[in-house]
C-alpha cells in the first residue's frame, strides 16, 4: 500500500514536470526543448526568493510568474516569426534557448549546488501502513492533483479554454472573430513556461539545484507526453501515473528491470498507438 | 704548410661541430615551462575545475612562479567533463609545446588522456580521477596520480564498517561498471568479516527519486547503509532520506558521499552522514597549515578537496622536476616514480614505482554543524586510516 502512495507521488511529480511541455505542444504544435531549462530556472528563482525572504510559499507563487514572463518574451521575440516556417526552425530555436538560459543561470548563480528545504510544515514523515512517508510527498500528491484538475477545467470547461482550443484547431477562423491568436499563443507559451517553473519549484526540496538538472528531466517529460498523447492533459496525468506506478512497483519487486520496462512501454506506445495510450480522436487538450 | 692549414681547419671544424653539438642543449632550452591543464569547468563536474585551478595556481605561486629557472606558463582548457573535448584540447596544448598535462577530472576523460600522453611521452599529473585502472601495475609510464583511488576509498568504507562494529549492511550503488566493481569488492570483504548484506539496489546514474529504495531500506534491520554514489546522486539520496527520517536509526555512509560542498547542497539532512574525504583543510600537518592559511588569505574561503589535492600534486611534481635540473621528460618520470613527499599536506606520500600511485593516509569524517568561521555544515575528521590498510601490494 505504501508503494502505491509513493507511486502516486512519483507520478504526480512527473505530471507537474511534463504538464507545460504537453500544453505547449498541444496548443502551439511546438516541441519546446527548453522546457527543462525553464524547469531549472524555476528552481533557481525559488532558491533566490527563499534565500531573500525565507518563504518557500512565496517562491512557489512568484517563480512561475517570472518564468512565464521570460516565456512570453521568448515567444514574442523569437518564436512568433518562425511559426510559419518548418518545425525544424522551432526545434533549433528552443535548443538555442537552452544554451542561453543555462549560460544565464551559470552567470547569475555559478556552478555550486543550491538547496531548498521543504517548509517546516513538512519536516517530519508520517507513518502510513508501516512506511515512513515524507509529508512533503503527500503535499506533492495533493498539489499535483489540484493542478491537474485546474488545468483540465480551464482547458475543457472554461470559456477561455474553449478559445485556446479553437485558436489551436482553426486559428484563421478565431482571428476573423476578432480574437488575437498571437496573444493567445503568447499566453499559452508563457503559461507552459510557468508550469515548467512550477515543476522546478516543487521538485527543488527533493533534489540538488544544479545547472544540469533540466537536461535530465526532459527525457522523463517526453516519455510521459508520448505515452499520454502529445498535447493531451488528461493523458499526461494518466501517463505520469502509469510511469510512477511502474517505477514504484518495479523498484520494489524487480529493480533491475525498471528502466527496461519504462522504455518498453514507450516503444510499445510509439509502435502500437503513436497518438498516445490515453488520447481520444480529435482531442486537442 | 698546407698540412698545417688542413690540420688547423680540421680542428676548427671539429671544434665548431663540437660546439654545435653542445649548443642545442642550451639553444633548445625553452623560454618557459608550459603546463597544459585540461579540467572540467562545465558539465557534470564543472564545479570541480575552479577549485583545482586555484590549488594549482597557489602551488606555482608558492615556488615563485618558476621551475628549472624558467617561468611557468599554464594554459587552462575546459574538458567539458567529456573524453573527446579533453583529448582534442590536450592535443592542441601538446602541439603548442606543453611539457606536461594536468587533468582531467572524470576518470573516463583521464583514461582518454592517458593514451595521448603515453603516445607523446609527456607526463600526465592526475589529482582527482579515482578509477583504479588509471594507475595499475605495469600500466602507463607517464601517468602519476597523487590523489585517492576508488579502491582505497572502498577499503576505507570497509575499515569504517569494522571500526563501528556494523553487522548488517544495505548497499546502494550507482549503476555503472566502476561502482559495481567497488561494491563487489566491499561485499566480498565485508562477508569475510561476518557482515550480513541484507539488500542491494543499483539505481541509474542521475536518478531523481529514491523514495522506493529508501522505503525498502527502512523496512530492513540493516544497521548501516553504504552509498556508493557521489555528486548529485548522493545529495539527492541524502535529501530524500532525511525527509523520510532514514538516518535516525541507520548509519548512512559512503566512500565519496560527502564533503563541505555536497553537504551544503543537502542541507541539515546531511548531518550525521559519514564519508571518505580526499583532502581536508583541518588535517594537521605543517604543509597543510601553510596552504590553508595562504588559500584563505587569497580566496577568503576554506580550500575544498579539489583545491587541496591539486595544490599537493602540482607542488610535488614541480619539486621533482626542479630536482632533476634537466629538461629531459624521461628524467622527470624516472625521478617521480619512487619519490617520497615528506611534507605533503596530508603528511608523507610515497609514489609507488610499480603503478605510479601515491600511497597516503585515508581520511574519514562525519558531517556536523559548523561554527563560524567554519562552513555551516562541515566535515569532522573522525578516522585516519594508514596506507598499509588501504593499498594492496602491487603484486595483488
């Protein structure tokens, strides 16, 4: 049972890391290679806020907005001129963002590891069915579920979500209705960037904050997004939970096979159901 | 008369040839002693390069910036923690006349550099890479390591297990060849001592979530957990173990688990973690006191392991070169092999002629809360293991 709790926390953390990537791809059809760098930037910004104010919660609130502002700038200045061109330009551009963000982080914060402790509220573990589960893990489960539900309702049930989906599916028609598609695209990219940073802030108390942290996470994000279905928020949640549970059960009962099983799942998805295990026909978000 | 003229001309020619034969020794004497440094300033071990640079520069400064009566010129190159750039950059440095290569950081890069320096017959000074294969009996003639080996560090972990009387151990080792070999050695030797191995996990390098492994360990009756991981992997494990309270009833230790840099990245959860330490500023020796004082005066902080090891290795090598009074690299190599450094920062070090590995004491410490001016989390050296217990004879 405790393995399930751990699997849930692993899955929902993965979802938080991958949500921004799937949103940007789903709405803009841009594969944002810089997602990992924005995640890292979120962690570093949160570190700076915690160092200055002593408040993790302020970091959780402010760092995503800072990353969103940077994301908006990236979209407005660099991505917008290349939407009409081949996808390769977007890939190269987002790859360029990685180099720029990484170098900026190195200049501002240097190479030393940084660290954030979980808030005092989560300093002690709780006993659940014979296991000592860190309370911060329980926070990740709750917070991840909240963000997943919020994203789902925003995109699927709100008027704004409807406009975003319409702008993604038929931008010309939305433009003729007097809605600025450019602004929607900027908003979506900024929102996705903010989500990447949010993942970075939530992960920061579990990991060392370091320059290469974005690179290692991007592979997991792509696995989640491919299994869940590119651009599918509901799929991203289920894909992340599937990976989290596979890893939790795998590390418990067959640790040597965990990575193998994860990649078999990825390859099987690409071969048998390339649109993702949890995608529905015609779904945009 | 003609015979006399011929004789004089002959003598003149012979003298000229003789002089010419003698001249190159002076004419070829370079204007400077060139060191090609290829170390990590970026990549996974990018954090290490700056400390190494500072330590090596201080070693050069302490000898007035000269060796063999010539100024020392160092060219610093970034290996990017990858073998290919390391070899490319070292090749360029050698083409520009480097008299020795200093580096690299990752063992893979150092092994790659060995092929190059052996081929060019140029000394390679290693002060951080720990793979045992870098210095093996009848191995590279031109490679010298003045720092620890992983085998030595695994033996320190074994000595620690013995000293603390631990009888049940759980192992966690990063999943790559060197770590697995290290673990296999530890396991075999520990079992000979009557220690029971209650479990082992090999998470991948760069693993970000240890929660399942931590949960598994907490449900065993292991008294100690040996972590054969380092860098960010060790930091991640200790952070997550701290949140689950694993260290409350199990002793967490590892051969290269912690130092002040890594403890700062873990935070208070690092307190109580035990680790081998490659060098420590608190080690009491006259040379170390002098080095630490100079380092703090220059940089305003305590030297880390990388700085201490680089300072020690570079000082030793340059002293040996100076002692030969020759620009013949073969003489440097012959002199370094088998040399003894009485005034090393870690006491006496002996460079074994059989494998070019410096025999030295092994330091072991525990992370504690530091009081100013010490770092907030500092290593307290608890054990100093003697070289005889850490280095098997070359024949083994």
